C-alpha cells in the first residue's frame, strides 16, 4: 500500500457510529427476521417485548364437502376452500400453524365447530354458510355463541355475502370472519379482507397490495360494486384478465396469480392495485 494513501482513523469502527444512544433500531411492527435479530443482539436486547403469532382456525361448512383425497359422489365436492385459505394464511410468519375442520349444514354442528375453534384460535375463518339461504347457519350460530355482528354483505363482487363478528366476552376478544362458499369468492376475500385483519391483530405490517398494474384490456364500469378480478401477471407492471366462468371456477383460480381491485365507478385499463395469492 502507498503510505501516502493512508489517513488517520481510516478503517476504524468507532463505538456508537451505527446509531446514537436512544435511537430506534427496530420498529415496533417489525417481524423478527434474522436481520432484525442481529441488530437487537448487537445492542444487547436479548428479551425484546413481542406479540405472539395469531392463532387461526379455518372451518369449511357444507353438506356437499368431502376430503380432497376422496372420490366425490354426484352431489359432493372436494373441499378446495379449506386447503386454499389455510395455505394462504400459512405463508405469513406472524400466523401460527393453521388448524382446519369441516362442518355440515346443520345449526348445532356449526355451533359446536365454532365453539371448539374459538377455544384454540384468536380468529376463526369459515367458508360457506353466510349467504341468505335456508341452510346458511354461520351468522345465527355466531349470535347463539354471543358474538356481535360487525358486517354482513358487502358491495364487492365476488364476495358479497362476507360476514364478520366479534366475541367480546372472550378474553382476549375473538374474531370470526365468514367467507363466501364459492372458491374464487372465498380466496379473494381471504386475501383482500381477512389477511389485513389478521395482520392488524398481529401488529404486523399491513397486508396491502403487492403492486399496481395496468391491464392489457379495459374493464367496464360498475356503478356500485368493487370488483376483484382474477389476473395473470405480465411482467412487473402489467396483467391480463384470466378467463373465468364465475366465482365457482376453480380452474381459472388455479391459473391466476391473484386479482386486481376495481373500485366502484372505475373503468378502463387501470392502473389497479394487484393482490397476490403467493407469499
């Protein structure tokens, strides 16, 4: 080395040069990643105050549902909702191992399933049983168990029957989120509504859209409904609508990367917020 190029104090790390005394190192809503743990350990914070992960139970309802490994009869369907919603939640490090169960379209059976799930979970997420049909028992079952209804029926398509209730007598209070039974509706509302609600419970960063994208073809205006439209990504800032036969089209769901949200009264090609089904 050229001695003339060496300056006094060069390549010396001084105490406190990375942060001043009292300066915040890690934000309160930061998941403890390896990087955050390194910074805390370096500062001697060996017992940080943390929130525990949110415990979630998923209960799929419906007489027609059978296990995904079963051979369904003509009047039955394999349970895609329970698997999909549990997989969506399991991607998040601030959600504890997701428990799954099924319940038939029977009032007492749904009451029992919800009561059992509430014993183990901070939030119970159901699929099906929240519309206006004769056998849609989730809202009355929640009322029987003492829940206060927060919302029922939203101006969104798909997902209009969405239901939410709060068990305020529990300590701490528990949350029930009732997703519609059609698979596209169930997974889209799980991503758009349930996941941000769970993030708020966990004190985690908001689970908002991953990107803003421009569609390759324009969409028509709907004056009163927000729309969640399945899309396939085309690069980082573009997307193409996924051909679909409606909210029961599981094949279209499987071909999509997520959906865009089109606000009421909006039309054209965007840009629109994009929500991914991936992690």
